[in-house]
C-alpha cells in the first residue's frame, strides 16, 4: 500500500511539473513575440521618421505607401515596409 501511495504522489508531482513546464514555455513564446513586435514597430517608425508611438502617423504612412508606388521606388524596401505595416495591423 505504501508503494501505491508513493507512486500516486510521484504521478501527481510529474503531472503538475508537466503542466507548469507548458505554461512557462507559452509565457516565453509570448515574451519573444512581444519583443519581435516592438522591434518591428521601432524599425517601422525609424524608417518612416516618426516619433515612437505615433500610431496615427504610421497608419497614414502605411496607407499612403500602399496606395502610391511613387513614394518609395525601391520595390523590395517598399514590400518590406508594407509587410511590417500588415504585421502591426496598420493596414
């Protein structure tokens, strides 16, 4: 009987450890995703020469760049900015 109780305790401890390991991994993924978003946002504001946090300005620029191909003539750079704009949901 003593071994059965010991095995049950080990199983419960293992299950709790497994659960919290999954929670920790999910938290780490969220932190990494947030850092990627901040990095992309900073790069976008720097490329568009906007003040950090100027969401209205960023949305306006993103729409302008999407609608007018003459604003940025380098197609690769334009596509890169538009991809960032879409990822940040500015367009």
